[in-house]
């Protein structure tokens, strides 16, 4: 990328609020283009929710839930490869059903494990045709599930998991929450579908530290900027990228946007290589936790001992999953109109990322979006 500043025009100044994937990727691209980039981060670390670190036993853990990197975009993978080497993403998930571990998502392997006999593709299709319930247009997550997988699989694998995860009945959740439940008509037991499934060799914090390492980019951690402070910064910079909560930037004037949170409990097992057979086990029925994660299966860390993380869905805590119910969707649209207007000002504010757009993005999606915004910012300055 060519520089956007030369001796005739002063260097453009960019303030970025938040040092997650969105903030850091925009910061890096703009720094490389010659801008003076300042990133402020309220936490005491960078990398947002992708942050990982060794626990007190030296086992690398993902502090905000397991992050499985996957993408269809070779270009994105190539760009990120400037900041990390990769190891294969061994993303395998089982669900614990009546004490048995069955592969997820539902495939011929799952049906075989559940039914105790081999299931062919045609038998699985026939099974679904019998089980599926007819809804002209599913109105909620339960109807969507019943239309897609039928009552038996819904009850065994999805009903309680979804209820625990969201703290409300699937009947109150938008159909889109369960709309994309994948079904496989083969024996593929991988959890994800994307072509590229990898894990940064030294973890996400190392990847994002390398991305942040540029002479035109500086980061201040433990600095939280509120709405008034961000607006006041307009006098000092040419543009602002905001990756914090959408509602907070407008004093929550239309009411708060709701989130579901998680509590993480860790259990270390000294001297054991692994305690479960794969990285993630879902608990769709018994237990208050939804899943247990042993990330060492993916990080492939060579270390004695392992750490298991139990995830408990919570109402309060870090904002993790946007609540996909109508009330919050409508509120989001009203805030979004205000956010769009901020972008038209002399010193524009760009709202980017999962909090600022109140949208569940996977890492690759948020990075692709952020790269687009970086190009838009730079384009406007040429
Ligand atoms: C439990 C969980 C599991 C996930 N698993 C996966 C996965 O397996 N694969 C995948 O691809 N994606 C996964 N994701 C999604 C992934 O975490 C996000 O796509 C990504 O973190 C979004 O990046 P972001 O920069 O938009 O937001 P964040 O990572 O949330 O970063 C925003 C940063 O801004 C800071 N900030 C906010 N407001 C302010 C303020 N006012 N002042 C200063 N700093 C502020 C925050 O502290 C935070 O560090 C998961 C998410 C969660 C919650």
C-alpha cells in the first residue's frame, strides 16, 4: 500500500477505540499507509476476546472462550500469515447424550452412535423426512429446529442446550438462531465447514501483538474512553474508529442492547496429557454448564498437565452474544441510524466490529469487514 501522507500534507491522525481484531487490523493497515494511529483499550491486554495466555500451570488457555479460526478466504489467511505461523485446526466436538459422546454436527456418525446401528445417507434422509414437522414459515428457534431436524434430535441435542445458552425458551428466540444448524450426509466429523481451519502456532495474543508492532501505531491499555471523551477527540484527529458497544456511544438513549454472557471455571489436571477425547464436549441436557473445552487438543502444546474449562451461560458479565430477540433487533436499527450519521461528519466515526455493530461476527468475518473499512478510510484521504 502506498503512503497517504507526504511533505505537503500533514500526517493523518486516527484514533481507534478498542484493540480487538477489528481495531488492530484497521490500525495496522492505516499505520502501514503512513497514518499516525493511536489505539486505546480499556482492558489490560490487547486482542479483544481472542486473548489467550498461559494459566498458572503454564497451559495456554483462551480467556474468553475457545476461538477456532476458520475462513473461506485465502486472501485473509495470506494477510494474517504475515503475523503468525499456523498449525492445523483440530476442531472436533462431541455432545454428551445419555452418557454417550456423539459427534457434532449431526452426521451419519452421529446417527450411528445415537441409534446403535450404521446409518446410510438414504436412511438419514428418510429419517428426517419422517421426523420433520411442517411450518409454513418458522416463527421462532423451536419451530425452525422442528422443521429442520424433527422432534427427536431437537429434544436430544438442541432444546436444553439452546435454553441454557440463551436463558430463554427457544420459542422466544428468533428462528435465525438455529437456522444454520448444519446436517451432514456423510461421515465427516469435523466441527466446521470452512476450507481453511487453523490455529496460530503461538496463539492469538502473539498474532495480534505482531500485528500491533508498527512504528506508526501506539497502544494505551487500561484506558476506557466514554462518549463525551470520544467526541472531544474529534478536535485532535482526522477520523475515529469505534469498536465498543453501540448503545454506550449514544448514552443508551433508546435502552440497553442485551447480551448473553459466560462464566468460565478452570480445572487443572496435573500430570495428565488429556482428560477428554477432543477439544469440546457439549452438554445438551444435564449440568448447568453448556460445554467443556480442553484447548490443548488444538494448541498441541507440549507440556505435562492439562486444563479443562467449564462454560456457564450468565445474564450478567462481559457482553458476548447479542440477544437475538425482536426488541433488541429493533433497538439496534435505531442506534445504527445514529451511527451511520456519525460517519458523515467532518471527522467521521466508523462503527466496526461485534459490539459496535451489535452483530455476532466470527473472527474472519470481523477481519474482512475491518479491512474493508480501513480501505474506505484511506480512500477518503487520497
Ligand atoms: C465465547 C466466544 C467464543 C467465540 N469463538 C469464536 C470462534 O471459535 N471462532 C471465531 O472465528 N470467532 C469466535 N468468536 C468471535 C470473536 O471473539 C469475535 O469475532 C472478535 O473478537 C470480534 O472482534 P472485535 O474487535 O469486533 O471485538 P472484541 O474482540 O470484543 O474487541 C473489542 C475491544 O474493544 C475494547 N473496548 C470496548 N469499548 C471500549 C472503550 N469504550 N474504551 C476502550 N476500549 C474499549 C474491549 O475491551 C475489547 O478489547 C467468539 C466470541 C465469543 C464471545
